[in-house]
């Protein structure tokens, strides 16, 4: 949440030289219809890229600082999960969007008013996650590309591109299907070694 509170004013220029009425108007526009969730938001012209849903730059920024730029700590498990799956999962994206939305809402009246981030935000998190999953269900290829592209972007921003090279790409001549077939054959139970029973004479 602290990272989101730092990112929001620096990205959207809040308050900067704006009057409180201007800040209030801008925040209202950003929050309306989830404009803040898109990528390539232009606050001067009030535009955004509808082909970049959940493309808010803050998602990568916060994850980069909070998960990939730290060592150990409470986030080590999520770091390991992300690296193992090589993608950013929908719940993680939804949580980052919830942080950003909350940070924006603290300027809803035109001036900053601290609001504790608590379990009351769960409803908004579930809302964002549900929306993401709906889009992913309708556009599964986009969803997969989004998850992997976001992962690569974060690694690049974190100077951890070496993690992209950890996938094994040698031993390409191994017949893995043959190995599995042999393993199944070798592990099958042996036929009984007891002699067959002779039929009694009539």
C-alpha cells in the first residue's frame, strides 16, 4: 500500500500545481469506469488504451519494488511462486489494482486524506478479480500473453532478466515419450512364477 501511495501522485501529478477542484475532477475521471486500470492513460487529454485492460503501469512498478527488488522477507513466497510459474497470476494483478484504486480514492475530495487499508477492501479486490477473470475467459490467449508479458516486463525493470534463461533447453534429443513407456513397462508387475496347475484326470 505504501508503494501505491508513492506511485499514484508521481504518475498522475497529484496534487502538483493543481487546485483541489482539479484534483477532485481528475480523480473522479480516473475512477470512473475503471479508467485507472487501463494502460497508456493520458490525464491531459483524458484518454486511455482500451486494448490494454489492466495495463496500468503501476502494477508492474509496485510488484517490481515490493517483490523483486527486495531480498527475503514476507514476500519471498510470492516471488518464488511467480518465478516458478513464469507469469503474474490474476489474483496478484487484482490486488495491485486494489492498492492503486485505494490510493487514488484518498484524493477523492481534492486533498489527501489517509484512509486505512483494511479488510473492507476485499469487496473491491473481488470485483477486480472477477472482471479480470471474465475478460480472460472471453480472451484466453490475451490472458496468457498478458501474464507472461507482465512477468518479463517486471524482470527487466528489476534487472533480473537472467531468470528468463533458467528454462532448460538442452538434451533435446531425449525421447521423453520412450522413457515414459519404458518406465511403465519396467514397473509393471511380473507374471507369476508358480507352475501352472494341471487339470485333474477324469
